C-alpha cells in the first residue's frame, strides 16, 4: 500500500470517507465537510475527527474540510515542498490572493496580507521576501514599482492593513522561527533575516513572540 511507503495521501471534502473506509485513518486525525461530521463520527469510531479545521495534517495523511479548503491544502503542501515564494506565485497564477492555513487564522505571514488585487503591492511584497536577507530602503521598494515613497507608504497600508515596517518585521520573525526550528545557528538565522546582530534577532522575537531563540530551537 502506498501509505506504508510514506507516500503523501490527500483527501478533499467527503473524500475523507474513502480513506476511512480503507482503514488507513484508524488511529489518526482528519477532518471533513461540516455537513457530514456527525455521520463520519458515527461510522468511523476509530478515527479522531477534528471539526474546527480547514485541513488537517497527520504525518503523511492530509485531509481538507471542503473543496475550497482543498486549494488551501494544496498551497500549504507546495509551500512545504518548494518554499513560500513558490506557493505565492502559484496562488497569484490562479488569482487566489488569500491563502488560509491549517488552523486559520494562524497564517504564514509570507502569504498573509495578500488578499488584494493590487499587482504593485504584490510586487513590493515579493521584493521584500526575495531580498529579506539583504538591506533595502523604502526608496528601493518605491523605485521598483515606479512610485514615490510617500504614495507607496500610503498605498501599502491602505491595501494590506499594515505598514511596510510592520510587514517587514513579520516576515523576519516568521523566517527566523522556521530557520531556528530547523536547528540553524542564531548568528546564521540573524544574517538570513537581514539583521545586523543576534541581539537584534533576540529583541525581535521577544517583541513578537515573547520568546528567545534558544526556546524556539528546542521545540
């Protein structure tokens, strides 16, 4: 069976019933469409059903609550395999600028604040992600989309709901958490996040997560 070979197996909406019928969900967690939660629980008592999630990941088993959340699940898988920038590009290609996470509203900031159709701001967000490891100025961002710094500042806040500075910090924090969780050295993480020192990284994590790098590394 492919499941035993550690192949990723996904279900969308009531497709979870098929997986449960096969027995591979026994002892595992999953979700399904809200209209069929009671029926599922009554039929498959050996499966732990989670009823408040858009999608559920349990090792190599993936299940989504509905058809639209199947798209969210697909983008999540792409992000895990190829990185956030790739998932963003795919979302933009299919004109889907708002991507929800496994336990919405806990979204990956790389895909958050993008539920808008302003291509200029998407370009700015892409630029910030691509150059996160290096230093850039407001003028650099404005020049990239041929706009004045003042107009960009106003448009970014109006479009995303956050300032450019706040968005930049969120990107750095999310990137740092992922890198630290992978066991990378604090100094290396600070460098990849475009920070000048490990003290800056500690201050940033303390501000946004009330945590220190060592506590994240040990997770």
